[in-house]
């Protein structure tokens, strides 16, 4: 393995770990805010408008920060039947095609997600008027940039963990 490839995989491992840690933190935030919303609405009968909105945004961030790990472990685009039918260099050709298709999709998401985030700067969040919608839209390009690293890392060093847990 070349030094450049090893260095890239090391950087990707750190970025992927950070992304997953943040995704897990967003899940904890969403769960806590959801419980807070239930208590304020049904126990105290004084619902907090802001907690529902923040729960939604935490879930959005959780998804987009979790996608890089799914790409890294080969869990996003499942072409297992075709992959298992192929032999030799054709497996690598298929993996290259899937990686290119994923990178094209992520490039589109980065482009339009950035555009949405920039346009969302002037919108405010209902229930949180002092915050811009750009914070919610920013999850799209940020998660997609992290996912690009995962796609490339999976192409360099393929992992097939989705099959280990399949039933």
C-alpha cells in the first residue's frame, strides 16, 4: 500500500470517527429533546415549540453525518447479487462504476446543498426566529463532503460489513 493511500485512509478514519461520534451525539440530542417535548406537552400541558424543531434538525444532522460510515463500509448501494456473480477484474470494474455513480450523486448534493444553505441564510426557523435555516441545510453539503471520503476510502480498501449482519 502506498504512503499516499495509507495517509488518506488514516485521515478518512479520523474524519469518519468524528462524523459518527457527532451523528451519535445528534441521536442523543434528538432523543432527549423528544422526551422533553413529551413531558412538556402531556405532563405539564405547556408544549415547547422549539424542541420539536430542534429534534427535527438533530435527526437531519444525524442522518447526514451517519452516511459517510455507510459509504465507507459498502452499505449504501447494494449490488451484491451482481457482485457475487462476477469474477476477477469484473468485480473491480463494478466497484469502480458504483464509486463513480456515488461520487456523482454526492457532487450534486454538495452543489445544491450549498446553494440551499446559502439561500437559507435569509430564512428563519419557525419557533427559533433567531436562527437561520442555513443551519439545517448545511447538513447536506457537510455530510456529503464527508461521504466523498468514505466512498474513496471504500474503493481503495473495500469493506463489506453489511453482509455480516444480514439475515
